[in-house]
C-alpha cells in the first residue's frame, strides 16, 4: 500500500470514519449540549467520547502540517473566478455515497480560506496553541456529557469563536483530504467521481440512482437530512418535552379540552414520524439492493 505522511493519514482516517456532513452534525450537537443544562443524548455517550478523541487527533495532525513548508502548496488554489461557480465538485466534495455538493460545501470558510485551507488552520493556531485546544476540547466533552453548563469562564464571544473555528477545522481538513491526499489504486480511496454528475440529464441521473423525479426527490432529501440530524427517536423526545412544558405551565390558560388535543396531536405525530422512518429504511434497503444488482451486471 502506498505510504502517505502520518498527519495526512490521520486526516484520511478521520474522514474514513465520518463524512464531512456527519462530522459537522456530531460537532454541532456536542457543542450545543455543552452549552445546555442537560446531557448529550443523541446516541451512546461513547460515540461522542470517540468523536472528540478523534477530533483532537485531527487538530494535532493538521497543526503539525503547518510546520511542513513543503505541504503549503498542496490543497492551495490560485485565485480564479471559475472556482466561484462551484461546479468543479472534485475540488471540495468527498467520496461518500448519498451526499451531495450542497452537503460538502464549506460554509464556515471565507473565500480566501476556500482557496487556501491552510489559512484557516493558521487562524486556529493563532487563537490557541495545541495544548490549550486539547484542554478546551476536554472541557467541552465533559460539559456535553454532564448536566452542567459550560462554566470555565467562557464568554459568549469565546463560545462563538470556538464554534466557528472547530467547524473551520473540519472543513479545511476536508478540503486538504480531497485535494492533497492523492488518489492511488494501492493508497488512499478514490474521491468524487465524474459519474456522480456526468453529462447525463437530471432525469437520467435520478433514474440511475433510484430517485423519483421532481418533488419526490426533494422530499426524500429532506427526510434524510431530518433523520440524520434528529435521529430516529429525537423527534419524539423533543415533541414530548414541548408538550410536557405546556401542560405543566401554571400560567397557561389553555383549557383541559385543548390540552387533551395537544396530547392527541403528540401521539399522532409520533406515529407519523415512526412511519416515515420505516419507509425511509425500506427505501434505503431497496436502493442498496438495486446498487448490488447493478454492480453484478457490470
């Protein structure tokens, strides 16, 4: 197997575990939990623990790369108006199936950082050194997995800076992974392929990927994003929390009849979400089956 520098290997391994959209959702949920008086409950606490351990490794690897002057030109583009059309998907999109250019777009990077992701890493290093960042990540993880609120003296401005810079870390290292870690049949995995976009009509692409045309495709995309963010049980928990707070609000003048209707709506919405999850799983199963059949035909 072709060898790549250890720091690049750490970045590559991170995005072998999580696609950029998945990592962004995981990071956001962990940071929000650290700012709220309740424990992170998206999945098992071990998932967030493992994510933050790997995030620390990603941070260390990326800042180590800043010390290697020979790497500066890799992943860096000259200013070119063509980049702003965002049609060169291979310059910023990952390899994970089921994700679109919209999901890979680096929303937290400036134009200069999009062209040169090393600038984002330099900004992260100027804000804190490696040891300070490690301590910050451990504090955030502790608060996310406890019922307490972040109480280490962090101001609102610092909390916002931390949110922005950690998302920059994900997006900048993902651009480096896409652009600088070269494809090799015996080395790193292949990246975005032209077959994902190609020159075929949108209708042909939808049929090839097993998508329904028009509004149905958009509807399934909305459902996929919703389940990815809230999980299968997250909606029911949030709905019940809203209903419970409404029913226990002593200042609320809602009648007993209307309160019973709220409980009824909650129960029916829960059934609806459960049904959507079942249909979505069935659809994924059918898509996988179709892909396997297509691969066998090849």
